[in-house]
């Protein structure tokens, strides 16, 4: 899905460069869940590869532990050519100052702001839209491979969190760039929720019911995958609604009503055999609770992972739950779920 969507964007859409004045940039490419590591040749040791593997390619327990957070693709500066540098999420590991082989790839303004700033020890710099847009590039600069490796080991959790945040920002920019305006208007008029989903999605359900409640289901189904975005809301009464058992009970009761499988009498439910991973977070300035879990289709043989976030909409005194769930047997789910999260984090109300 991401590859097709990216190809479409490359054909019809170009954006202005933020860092390089008048230069026009192509839209970023690549697959969600992958990150390019552009690294000076002499720094690409087995030891540093092992450290990066432990930091970024560790298994995601929230998806059952079968897929890594990122798959890393290594490029030396001589290999980083053409569209390869359009990847949306990049980690660049290089020497400070004139020893950096990465310098030849960088626009002059970026070069002077990053690699030519000689500092003692290790330093990091985050830049947007270096070669394409939306693009996030994290530079790690140091004098030798041992000190860089030690620094990444010491801060591995922070590095992983930063890369996930970078990719989410890229995903929002890419997935909301060409929204289906007809669907967008229909949902906004009915629910006062602005969903900028791509044109590959269609409305599977769109309903208001009860006292200040609503349900929206957008779907993008293909031969190899079925991607689903669900939004439902209810009046906000008290903080107990943010408790995990309340979130799941509400989720299952609403989706049971609207989502079923191919078998008569089947319905959507949370798979309670597996642990949940819950976090209190910020959703574009609103208090929110998010969690990852697995879903199952009762009375049918279907299932997969889902991501859910419930947000307090103060202006309308309601709780809005936004969820992405995937059905893609025998396929890796990470790229699909991060695509859905890109749409979700682009929602406003």
C-alpha cells in the first residue's frame, strides 16, 4: 500500500524545500517500519551493527513479538544515490568535520549546520526535509566508532523513541497529503471530526446513535491486506472511562454492533489471551490513553493486531476513540499499522 501510494505522489505531487530555499523536492519514499542507515564506511563495523540491531531491531511485544520495531537498511555514502536518499526516516552516522564522507550528499546549508560544526564527544542533530519531504533525518556525529557505539548503547531507548516519533511525523505528512475530500466533508459535517484519509479508503459505516454517540469505519481492502480505521465517540462523564477495562469493554460493545466477518453471527472482539500495552500520552495537545492489543472475529477464523487511542475532546465534552486494525494473513503488520497511525494522528476535531 505504501509503495503504491508513494508512487502516485511522486507522479503528481512535489513540495517546496524547507531547508534549501527555492529548490523543489520530491515526496519521500520507502516502507514504514524500515529506516535507512547512511554511515561512513570506516564506521560500519560488526560491533556497531550489533548495537544498532539491539536498539532498533528488537522485537515489538505489542504485535506478539514476531516483528522488529525497524528493519535497518545500511548504505555507505557511495551507495546512497538517486531515490535511495528519498527514504522518509533516516539515521546518519558520520564523523564530525572534514573527515565526514556524508558531506558530499548534503545540501550546502545542511553541511555547514551539521558536519562542519566540530565538537568534542558525540552530538546529535535532527533535520527535516534534507532531500525529500516529508523526511526526518537524525545525525549522530563523533570522532570514532567506539565512542559512537557506547553512546548509542547507553541511550538506546531514547534513540528508539526518537526514531518512532520521526517516522510517525513522516507518516502523518504522507498519509494525509492527498485526502479523499468527499469522505472528509461527509464525516466532518456529520460528526465534527476531520479525517484526511487517502483516496484508497472508502466508508464502510457512518452512523450517529443514542445520546451523543457516533461510529465511523473506513476501509482499504486489497487481495493481500484489509486495513481498517475506526472512530467512535461517546459523552465524557468521568475519568473512569479512561481505565483499560472500560476502554476495551466500550470498544468491543460498539464494534460488535457494526463489524462482522463472513460467517453469519460472527463479530469483532478483543483477544483476551494476550497482554495489552497501555500508555498515557498526548494527542495533538489533548489528554489521551493508547494501547496495543490483538483482535479476533468471534465465530470466525480471523484476527490480527490493533492500535487504539482514546482522546478527551474538551470542546465537545466527549471521548473520541480512534483505532486501526489489520487483517493480513502471512504478511508482516508493522508497515500497515504505522500507515493507519499516520492517518489517526492527522485527525482533528
